[in-house]
C-alpha cells in the first residue's frame, strides 16, 4: 500500500492581460554556457526557467511540485511514484507525459549527474506516473529530482543517436537564440502550465568580471545582475536607481586538497593549513562581513548541519607550525618547509567566475607563507578543477561549493565524500566511517534518527579536513527599479524570472 505524500499544488499566478511591452529584460551573471548537456550546464536552463524538473523548492527551501503534481513512496521504501502534471507541454507543443519524463530520467541516470549515484533499479512509466524502483530505501530521492541534471526535455531535443542537439523544455521561456559561451536569448513559450510570464523577452549575458557586471547595472546595460563583489555592493546600495538584495546561501568557499599527495596525505598537514588561515580577516576585509568566516563546513542557515558545540576552526600559527613539524617538515634556508628533499611548494588553482575567489586566494597565499608553505596562485577556468582532479595533478584549489545542489545535503555528501571522491569534493581521501554514516542518513527521513548522524558527519569533516572551509557565502542580486517581483532564491534553484514585471 502506498503512503501518499500530499503536497500543495504550486501553480504560478497567471499574469493578468495588459498592454504588450516589447522591451527585453537584460540579465547578467557569471555563468558561462559551455554546452547543452544537462549534467554540464543544465543549471543555466533550470535557473532561467527554460527547462523544469519533476520536483522543485519553495521560497523556504522545502520540496514543492514542478512537473510532478505529487509523489508517494511504498511502505517498504523501495518504490516511488511521481504523478505527472496533465497540463504541462513542451515548447514544441508536444505534451509532457510519463513516458517522456521517464526517458529523460533514464538518460540522466545513465550519465554523470547526481542521479547516477542514487540506488535506482529501474525507471518506468505507468499511466500518468513515473515509477522509480530502488535497490534499497533512499529517502533523498525527491530531493535528487530537483537537481538540474534531471531536467525533463522533449524527444525533439535529441537526435536519432540520443545526442542532445537543442534544449526543448517546458518552462515559461523557450530558447530563441544561443551563442555559447556568453549569450542566451529567451522568449515566452506561450504554453506554460503556470501562466504567461510578466516579461516575454529575456537576454542573458555571461560576464566573468564582477566589476564589469556592477558597471552594467549602474549604466542600465543590465536590469538584473547576479553575484556581485562586496566592494561593488557597498557602492550600488547608494544608487537611487538600483535595489540590492542579499541572502545567505548554503555555499562554502573551501580549499580542495589532494589528500593522496605528499603535501596533504597526513591529517596533521591538513589541520596545519586550516590553522594557518585567518578566516575572520578574509571575511571582514574581502567579503565585508566577518560573520561569513567558516568555522565549520556548513553555515548556520543550514539547520541541523551547523553544529553549535563542535570545536570551531580558528587561526593558530604556532599550532600550525607544530603540526607541520610533527608531520616531518622542517624550514629550509628561505623559510619554505622541506621534507625528504622536497619543498612544500604547491600550485593553488582557482577561477574568476566567482569574482571573490582570486583575492581570497591571494590572501591565503600570504597566510600560508607565514608557516612555511609556498602556494603559487593560478587563476584559470573552473573546468580546470575537475580536469586536474581526473588526471591526478591537482594539489590544492580554492573553490566555491554549493551544498544545496540537491536540497538534502546528503546528496552532495554522497557525491563529494563517497569512494573515490568527486570533482568538487574529496580527492585521495577514502573514509569508510564517513561513508557509513552518510549511507544511514540517505536511508531515513526521520529527523530524530538523522540528527546524531548529521552531527557525526560534521565531527568527521572537522577532524579529517578533506575539504578545508574558508568562508561561507552570500548571494547579492542588483536590480533596476524599473522592474519589480525580484526575489533571491537561497538554494539557487530557480531565479523566478517569470514573476518579474516592469514598474513603468
């Protein structure tokens, strides 16, 4: 017998008829569109409401219906059913059916996205429902179906060989023109189940430099700008033509270290790097908010995952030097540590699509130098991180990791700290205790059972430091006062462009 999980139908309010406005909403953000594979850049099409998933999140971060009106799980936890919204159709006019949804999910499961890590035995269509059968109970499955790699696409998105050739989704906007990697032009789809968008035409431009995006907001070249540098935010707040919105998001800037390298294979070395970091100084000077100092991996906004009684990470230079000495490192003639004839000299990779990362990397370079570690900063493309993870040449990297990629953080933990680690998670660190705790978390939705397990995860990560937290994050959005209806999505799932209207 199925236990039905009744969910409120999240229909968007249709836009009232009014005078047509041909003006285009101009949006700027840091995210390049390097391809159209959902697992690669599906987040762009999901956030901009071109394509939809079965499940989404509401403004409080709770799971909510999207293309699935409701879902249910069997008593043994092994079979999930998702009822497909009968009023949904793709941009080419074909209906969204259980068959098309199942086909998209099968493709996602066979690929490299997060769904491939779920214990799925079979995906099939039954009437107007998608049935997913599991090999073991997995309470996080609906949260996995929020992930952008699981967007549901029309059959016309693929060629005869199953290769994706275009994005034909079901959202309020359809692709008018795509010019990778920087430009995406959208127009109203005309047949969205949630109603007509407030502004029909949207142009998205990928702009890597944060200060350039700020100038675009000031000059009116962009109506809506995402991911602003704190130094720019201070200036933009004083502009009477602009609105600035800031939300703390479940994203942490971390040092990804190669725990299999001779520099970080001992826990004392990773703990020493952590003890060398002045998190409060970085947060205060670069981010303009000392509360963003990451004293543990998960920020306070992540209820149940930020543990109050855990020993906070803090700067202690003497402790860092003692730990390094215990690991066998001794100062060389120039002050840089040496062991077995090898200098403690590493390349720290980072990237500028999150504009605060390069200045934070420079600050870390100076702080590590104080304990005898030479870190040469290399600013490149974000794609270099997974590439260097795969070929084993990565030593250390400063990255920005979102822990709501799946709204239940268990999804990210399974990916980042499972066997073999992941592109944006652990490297060279294989901890069976951690894997066992996360597996138990994934099998239950009981809050009382999960609470001590979550605390256990935090304790292991705080001791072992396979990823070294530096700062937590805020998302700053700047909008022209010519538009209204702008909201910050703290989980960065959907930017709600369809709710935006002109104020004039």
